[in-house]
C-alpha cells in the first residue's frame, strides 16, 4: 500500500512538539507524586486513629482555605486541587450498571441522538480550550521591547538628546539615533513576520485532518466528529486510532494503548474491562485516556470525561500555566545586554567625572562626552546581524520543509542532527491506497476498476481462484464499511474512491479497491464468523507483533 497523503511540501514544525510532550510528562509526574503523597498521608492518619482506638474511616476534617501568598503558592494550590480531583474519580470502580445510570446511557444502544445533542449544548464540545490570543500589535511591541532592543532604544534617545543639547557639530549623532530606531523596527518586523507566517501555517494544519470517531447511538454504529462526543457515549477504538476522550473500557480484544505522550512510558499497556487498581486511576487497566494512541487490537468504552475535564486536559492546563521558557540564545543575549549595560554605565559615568574633575571641562561638555562614551559601547549592528542571520537560516530550513515557529530556535537547531516526528497527520494525511497485489508468488499492479474503467488491461483476473481467495480473506478480516446512504450511492458522479469509510486507513484502502469488483456486504455474507465459548466472534484484529489479522469462519 501507499500513503497517498504524503506531501513533500508539508513542513515539519521544529522545537515545539518535543517541549510539549516533555512538559506534559513533567506535569503528569508532579500530579502523580502529589497523589501518592496524599495517599500516604491518609494511610498514616488512619493508622494513627486506629492505634488510638478511633474510627480509622472517619472523614478528615476540612482544612480552612488559605489564600495563595505568591505565584508559586498559587501554582502549588492549583496542582493540589487537580490531584484531589483525579484522586476522587470513581467512574472506573463503580459497577457498570451504576455508571450507565449516572450518564443515562445503555451498553447495547448507547445514547439517543436527542440526548447527545442536548448534553453537547450543556457541556460544550470535546476539545481543549485554546489560550487567549495575543493581539498582533502587542506581539510587535514585545518584539521591539526585549532587553537588546531597549538598550538600542536608550542609545538612540541619548544620541538625539546629545544633538538637542548641542546641535552644532553633533549632526552625526542625530543620524545615528534615527538609524538605531530604523534597525529596531526592521528587526522587530522581520521577527514578527516570521512568527505570524508560522502561526498561520500551523492554524491551517489543524483543519487538514478532521478527527472522527465511531460511536454507538440509537443502537447503530455511526461516525461523528470527535468534538461532538459527550459523556455517556459508547465509542469504538481500533488499532492506529487515538482515544477521543477519557473512556472506561467495557469490552476489548487485545487492546493496547501507548501512554508515552501522557506518562512517558514506552511500552504499550494492555486495556481490559476489569478494574485492577480501584484507588489508582492511572494504573487501572479499564481506563484509556484522551489523546493516547491505540497501538494494537480494538476496544469499546463509555465516555467518562471530555475536553478540559479529561486527565490530559487537566495536566495540559497545569503544564501551560508554568510560563514560557526562554531559548538559550535569548538567555545569552540578556546576559550580554546586562554586561554591556554595566560596562557602558561604568565607563560613561567614569569619564564624565574624569572630564569634570581632572580635565576641568564645562559641565555641558562633560555630559555630552559621557553620553558619547555610553553610545559608543552599544553594539548597534549586532541585533540586525543576529536577526538577519537567523532569518536567512530559517528560510534555508523552509526550503528543506522545516518550519521554524520561533526564530530564536534556529540557533538551537544548529546542534541538531536528527528531527523526529510522528508521521500520520504530520507528514501524511492518513490516506492509503492499494498499489500492488501479491499472490501465486508474483507481484501485480493493483489498478482500481472504478478509476480505470472496463476497457483497461488489468494485471489481475477477478475470476482467478488465488485472487478470489485473497479478495475473500481481505473482506472477511476487515470490518470497514462505507458511511453513505442509498441516495448518495445513486447521485450523479458518485465514486467509491472518494466516499467516506468507517475504519482505519489500511482497511479503507482495501474496501475501496474491492468494492468495484464486488459489493463488500455480498462478499462478507457468504461466510459466517465462528463464535468463541463466551459468545464473541472468533476474530483477532491486526497487531504490530503478529502482523496479521485472523477470522475463523464456519463452513
């Protein structure tokens, strides 16, 4: 198969994703640490009460609310509140019937469409809240008021002041003052335009892949936008898909999830309906968290948290409130500005006093002399040189399909030998097509009959027994189906290759290839899937370990 969505012109954003994942992992560990501390403190309190002959299960008296003293205290209090909120989760340990009653849903039929729409209007969409956007003019002001720019602003003002004090013979100072202002505005504009261009491109990426989710409503599986999921929805997740919300697993077939984006754990974790850790939401096997990836198998679960109420949403909120870290280049520039400022002040004030007390110059001449020394120590061309150099490097990176969101990140990229990125949705659009067939020991070109028409000379024969066996196996082991109505099928210009499909990218490619040869529902109706002892279908979904899917049919 071929990833048709690959685009050599799709830029890879450098620098931000790694920082985001690491900050999430740090915030997660902080939350888990606080939860463990509270658990140990609670166990110690119970043991103490038990040793004194008191009821160990008596509720802990409520502590008086203490207002935060500073920003750090406020951050700690916020982390404690979120730790308490996650620790108080009970959706994973209460009986499934009670959970269904709480959300007004049914395992067999899910929510009704009317109930889901009403709940969506009450609770909002299933997406993390975006940060409040900073107006463009404020961003531009920030670019021209960093410490380096402030130093140049002071130098330009001093040049103009020198000309104002004594215009005669100081015209070059006036020119220098205006040149410095021009340099500040030019470099600020270059940096602002680079950031604005990157932000506009990243905003376009958000709409490239509309996220969809399979949900059980009114007793039927349908596909809706993941943003419209609500608590109580019954969702299905298969290998290769991201978990669209916090869900409690109600059935699974070798389902494994990758929690690395959340916890940093590399190995995929098995999910099952059993609650293995009633007191540890992060450890129990019957919870799958929003944003994690299903690596193997498939599962069905009931949505227990959406948007900012998910575990990832709370951790992301905690991580985003920690402030923005300065780039190494910015740290060095701020240190350099401080050093130059100290040197300039010492020399300027020192020469002022030397000229006044030792050489006995007039006070006005001494002031002009001191200002001249101050301005002489300002590296006027350094800011422009750095900005233009970074802009040129960013343009060269753009030619190699690397998008630099922050111009100062270019300097850090100079020591980068490899940029790692997840492929699906970043370098591709998660669309696949069947390109070749392999059977009878030969590779054959797989041209689609709907695209090429009946008069094309195909490399395969649909009546060939080997091709027929491959056809049947592909359709029996696949559960993908077209998400279209009969009216859409009969509409003029309709093509199966462009129709929406409920299923992963690989199975979508298979059904779009075989559908023009034979209706997929007809192919599947020829075989009856065998049943296991527990009544479930005798199927094993594709996984990366075995690298095959298995379905047992009864003859």
